[in-house]
C-alpha cells in the first residue's frame, strides 16, 4: 500500500503542509521536510517551483520566483530527495505545474519519484480527463497517487467522475480562489463542505486554501479527513526563517 | 487532406487542448458548450455584423499597393485592418467576445494586454456595452505604453499592473487568469490572441475570420479570383494571422507565410521567434510551441514590438508550422523598422511595428511579377511613434 493510503487510515485528522522546494535557501528542502515530520505534521507537499504558477497567489508566487533564482531545478530536487527515505516516513507529495514535468518526460519523472520515495503528485493544470487518457497507466506503473482538486463550482457529476479516477484523497479547494487569498470560513464554505461530505465519496477529502491557524484547521477537519496549509506556512518561514517550524506547527495543533 | 481547424477535442493535431486548473473548469466548459451555438444564432450574427459595419467600419479596404508592388516587382495587396476603429484587428475579436459574454450573462470583463492594443479594444467594447472592465498589464509595459494606458482609463477601464515574474505580457495573462479563478461566476475573460485553453483559440480565430472572408470577395472584385498566391501576416500569439489565413487554410494553391519577430537576431538570445526557439510545452492552458528552459521554465522573449514578444504561439499556428502548411519566417527589429518607414514613404501609411515585420519579408523573399500577395496590415503605427522617433532619431 502507498504511504498516502496508509496514512489516510490513521484514526486522526491529518495536517498536511506545503512548502516550495529550494526556498528560502536552495538547501533548505530536506531540513524543512525533516522538521515538519519531527513536529507532528502528517503529510508534506513539496512545491516544484514554476515560472508561471497561475493558480497561486502572491506568497507562493514569490517563493517560487526566489527558489528558481536560487537555482532550483527538477533534477536538483530529485538529487536533494535521494536519501530522504532513510530518515522520513510520512507521505511526500510533489506539487507542481505540468510543463516542467512534461519537459523532464512524464515517465522519467514518475520513475524518479518512485526511486526517491515520493508517493504522489498534485498537478493543478493537468486536467483529469487528459490524465486518465494519457498518463494514468504510467502513474500506476510507478505506484504514484495523483490527487485532483474540486472547488465549490465543481458539479456533482464531475466530482463523482474525479472520485472514480482517484485512489488517494480528493483535494477540496475551500473557495474559488488562488492560494493564500482567503482567511476563515463562512456559511458558504461550511455548506459546501457538508454537501461534499454527504456525497459519501470513496476517497476521503482533504481541505486546502484558506487554512492558516488552529481555528480554520479545526473547522476544516470537522468536515474532512485533513487540511493542507500552504501560503500561511510559506509566509511564516519567510518572516521567521526555516528554523521556526515547531512554533508554527504547535500553534496550528494548539500544542 | 490534413485538417487545419480544431478537432472535436479541442486540438490542432497534437497542439491545443485545455490544460487548466479545476477552478477554471466550469467557466471554460460553459464557454466550450455554448460558443458555437451562440455564434450560429441569427440574432448574434446580425448584431455582430452590424457592429462590425457601423462601429468598427468594416469591410476594411483591400488596397493594391502600387508603389510597393513596383519596388518588389510583384502584386501586393494590403488588407487594411489598421483602418478599423481603435486602429487594429483586435476589435473584431472583442466585439465578438463582448456579445458572447452578454449572452452568457456575464457583467464583469477582464483582459490582458501587452502593448495595450487589446486592452484598448476591450475597454472600448465595455464602454459600448456599459460593462465593468479590468485590464491587466505588466508594470514594465505600463511604463512604456503610457498613451494606451491613458486611453483605457478614459474609456472607463481599470488598469491593474501585473507585478509578478517579468512584469510583461505573459505575467499580465497570468494575473488575468488568477482574477478569473477568484471570480468564477460573473466574469468573462476576453483573451486577445489565438491562445489559451480550448475553445479560445478557435473562438478568437472565428471572430477574426472576417478578415479572410472579406479578402475573398474583395480580391474577386479586383483580380477576378478569390485566392491569392500568398497570404502573409505577422505572428505573436497569432490572432491577425489566424483571421487572415482562416478561409485559405484548406485552399492548397494559397501559400501561407507567418512572420515572427527575430528581435536582435533569431539566435542572439534576444528574440521572439517561437517556431525556431520554442519546444512543445504548456502555456496559459494550451499545448503549443513555447520558449522555455530545458527545465520547462518559460522564458522571456524580446522584440522591439510589444505585440509580438509572447513566448508562445497559438496552437493552430504550431500545427501549421509542424505540418509545413505555413512557411515561418522571421524579421529582426532592424528589418521591421526599415520596412515600416519604407511603407510610410511609398504608400503614405504608417504601420504598427508588429505589422512592419510582415512587410519586412519582401527584402528576403522574391515573388514572381504576377504573384498576387496579400499582406495583413494588422495595425496602425500611431501607438509606435515614440519608438519610430527614437529608432530613426526623427
């Protein structure tokens, strides 16, 4: 069983953290992953930086730009991750845009993921139908889980289709927005969370976008298996440095 | 025969498609399901045609350029898109899309712009229809295209600087896409070129197709035949080219030439010649040829013309290039500037610098004396006066 699937069976709400590889400094990638695990994070999305991250707000855009300036590349990320499984056990997911993976070669990329111990991918601009038709067989060959997004505007029919293609979790975007644009959930969101919960999908849902503190984490995990924090974490290490991870995670988990 | 139009899945050969985040899916899908139906409605067509005639000033003349023809010893016709309201072909598409947006019930319009021509054309139709208009423009372009920024403001648009990345056209496009993600219900995004996720390249092409539709009957009147030997257009994203070629794509006897911006030279490192320098990849929602690093990061092109410095090319054109249906050529800054000035002196027409790239190929390619060559004169040069002044020290 894939580490993501195993983790989803844990009898607890999951905290997943996104950060941009190669940010703030080029060699921070591995130590950030280790610190996140040590401090109780359940799953990590490693952001592969892209020049034109069109689903991201200013915080993650800026971290991507800086990471690229620092010299981050696909090859270097795999190099940094090559011994990661000697010390890290939680699921690792690479989150990035499709073009860098396409240039690397989708099969070569998937093969590398398996080699270093990456468990899954989130590729916002690879639509589910293209994945299904052209790439699903490759992902499955290398035991990778591809995670798809749904939004409040996604129709029930399409959610069911996405659920049928998925074999890990569904990334439930809390509101129609780029990353880092929202803070806090209102009635519209909770209604949407409930609606999806009532659909009794085969894959658990993890909520992302708009989660930045203990309150929003608790709210989100009332309705879903877990929650993903991205921009708030990137902002935190921008302001406090990558050594301040414990402080951030403790606050989220109210430790 | 090879099909050069879009197929039912939104592809031109291997190019095209809709590589969009799920957040955009409902909007793009709504458009995909409705655009052909709406365009076929008699009252849509009637309103579109009437506005093109009474507001834009169509048909634009097909003008036989006598002195230019004499210089190059061939028969050159200029399709005068520069005489359209707002000074370029861009308005054909914005008229079409604003009518589309109204029928889809959208009341907030967003657009991206590089040099400002598409921004002005969008602001214009929003004023015409009384709709809110937000135009994203790279911070650097705002500084170098001040008159067009003022025009957009006078027309009631809000101009928002794109501060991310290289702060030019591709980043303005990213910002417009982000806006659309954040406003998924009431907003229509008017893309200005034959790029973006399906159905945009096809929709923009079909709105611009009026150019070649007119060339056909105008040439028949003047030359006794609908088909020229060559159609030529400059190409950045490729909307004027798409419209100029459209009705000739499957006419084998019509040769198609696309002229890209070579900047300081195709291999100088300062160029926008995507067909030569680009590789297959994904940009702004479609698979096409684009300029990028080996690592798949999109690079910043260069051209003296702000309308041609886009790192990609529309998927239809990528297919025309790959199949050899179109011949791709490139003109440098210097080629283009000289050709532009030449047209001023020979024909009394000041062309946009984008357009000057198309004119520049007469120095590099020889045509037969009885060849009929139609060049899309996509825009007028008023917006480029400062560039011409600086370049020639006028």
